[in-house]
C-alpha cells in the first residue's frame, strides 16, 4: 500500500511564474530565481507570459491541481515548495481568492 506522502513525493509539478510587465514590476524575477533553486526531476519551473491576474501579481500557478497563488514574494517560495510541492498542502495565505475563495472550515 502506498502512503499519502509517498504519493506526493512521486508527483511531478509544473510551477509557472508570470514574468510579464505587472508581475515583473512586483518582483517576479526574484520569485522565479527562488523557485529555480528547487528545480528537480519532479519540480519543473517555467517562466510564463501574462496569466490575466496582473493586479494581484506576482502570479504563480501550480499544476496538477490548478492552484493559483497571488502576491508571491521570493520569501514565500521555500514555504510553497516544502508545504505544497513536498507536503501536498497548499499555502493558504497566498492562494488567489478569485480561484480559491476563503473557506472558514479549512
Ligand atoms: S502580468 Fe502577471 S498576471 Fe498579468
């Protein structure tokens, strides 16, 4: 039987970091560089064009799961990597409310 943590560890992630104008002005180059430090055979980092969420950038999207993060800083990256990509639990305080409305039961 496979444990949940083994399932998460076996996943392959795609992390898209918007580096278009608004997100760039908000510091997305540093966010991209911070994610690239964690690139591996299971974590692919990709620079993206505008994802249509410019007012809440820098925008980061994680697949699978279609998880959207907003206002991401380089300081948030280690937490997103360890908690979400390695632990399977999205970082709630950085979730984009347009795609992930607040649920007080969580
Ligand atoms: S510039 Fe990043 S979402 Fe539009």
